[in-house]
C-alpha cells in the first residue's frame, strides 16, 4: 500500500517542480567564444536549479546594445530577465533594475571594492560584477626580436618601431603587414581608445570627477593629432571602421605588429588556428609626451543586472549569483582569459598555471582610468557620443583636433547646463 501511495505521489511532485521551474532569458553582447562558453556553463546552473537558460545575442557594438536596452526597459519588457551591462551604465539604468544588496550581501566582500562601488547607485546595488577589463598593448615579440627592438614605452616609440618593422617586412614581401591596429570606429570603443591617448598625455578625463569639462587643452590636442597621423601610415585607412573584432581579425591573421585590445583577445590569439600563436605578448599601453605623461588603460568590465519587470526575479537572481561566483569567474579566467573581479583569483594556482598573463594584469587594472560616467550621470551616453564624434572627425581629417575639441567643449557646456 505504501509503494502504491508513493507511485501516486510521484507525478504530483514532478508537477510541483515543473511549476516552480522558470525560463530565464539573458541578453549578452559576448564576443569570440564567449557565447558558446556561457551556454555550456549555464547547463551546470540548469542542473542545479531545474530552471532553463536562454541567451539572446546582442550586436557587438556596445552603443547599439545600450540603445536596445533603453528601448526595452522603457517599454517595461518582461521577456528579458537578466541584462549583461557595461561598467558605465549603472547610473543610467539604475531605476530599471532590482536592488541586489540583500541578495548578494554574502558575496560582495570577495570582489574588488571599486567594482562594487561602480555598480552601486544611491545605496542600491544595481548589478553584480561578472568580469573586469583593462586593455593592453599586444605586440609581436618575434618581429621585435627579429629587428632588435624594445617594447615601446611611449607613443612616439611605438610609431617609429611600427613604421620601421612594417616597411622592412613589406620590402621583404609581407605586403599585408600593418604597424598598429586599434578601435577607430565612431562608437563607445573609440571613447575608450581616445581617453587613453588623452590621459596618457596628461590631458585629463574629458569631464573630471568634480564635473569640470576639461577636454579642450593642449595635451588633448597633441594626443589626437598624433593619433590622426597613424591613419593611412602605420594603420590602414579602414581602421576608422574597426571595432574590437575587426582589429583582432587583422592581428590574428598575423597582419599587425601592434594592437590595442582587451584581455579576451589573448586566449584567442593563442588558439590553434591563430597565425600569431606563441608569437606575441602584452605590455602596458604607451604613455604620451609632457610632464604629466603616464600609461593609461580605460576601466572596462561587464556586470549582471536583474530587470525589475522580470516575472521570475528569484530565478534570475539565482543565475546572477552563479555567473558572478568564484567558481564561474575562475572558469571564465582559465578558459577565456577574462579578468576576474574576485581578488583571490589573481593568486589562484590554476589561474596562474593556465593563464599566466592574468596576474600581470592586476596592476594594470588597479591603475585603470574610469570613463566619466559618474560625474555626468544620465547624460554620459550623450557625452561619450559627442566625444567619439569629435575624435572620429579628427582622425578622418574633418577638421583639426584644436577646432574639434573647441566645438566639443561648447557642446558639452550646453549639454551640462547648470549641472550634470
């Protein structure tokens, strides 16, 4: 009788579990092998929770992603449960996301405090960190060794080294080689590149932490004029349309001496089908000229937020906990060379063995330069758009850096009004 009763109850128990199971949709603008890895890892969470995971692929351009996010959130879209967000978006989207403070109180202490702070708006934890980013200079160590060159420490040295190696290699028949590739398209990536150029010359951070508009100054002008000189000389004219993946494509085919890119390109560059496998290394980005010159790397990184319009918030929060956990971030570091936001992983033996480059990125990250999203708040997207447009005009030969930055300053003053 007991066995019969248990048999009758089994379908009821299964039905209860089915009723509790949720289908969670997460949007992600992942690049390279990221989507494949994310889907595979999510199977662990599915097995543990009984929930189902779906990923909605986004455009590779973060600018396009952000526009879609704002459109969907403004419409109260309940189809998306978890958003993968850029480090700069927290102040702009805070009202649309669930406060994760009490749900993550046992985890936040494991992460870099500055990252948690960047995702906290008016005391509300808007998103949990998934991984952080800071770009570096990728260089062909085989070509530098071949021509007896050192890793450049200044942009002037990079320019000279890139041209010499490019010219000599082309004369020897390597007609597709370029000296330097970067992100020159008119989008958020150009804001990152150009901020590094300007900051490396001591030209400030576009808008300073106190809200002062600082972008129109001699150091910033000098930085952009130097970068303008790269287009069509050491960099192809097509660099004006390059984003991260286009730059990586040229680099990974073996057609560039130097590349500016994020950590994700490191493991891909050493994959079996890469023409530069075991031929390259990374170093801090070069510094500019002048008394306040320094190496500068834009602080990047991606986070996970739960939509307040989700009908499955508990399951979505469970997914965020999993994807921001030490276990997942370690796998992300080992498999994809993504920089963890969890401090202890920089000293993890497995991470050091499988991705020895990651511990070397720690100091780069700790000294990274933030984009001015905090002082400009909800107006940051417009500030960035105005900045990258002025830079792109300069690189394209549409006006001088001096004229374009003077006009940009006036536009930013108008946008600011009495206050940000």
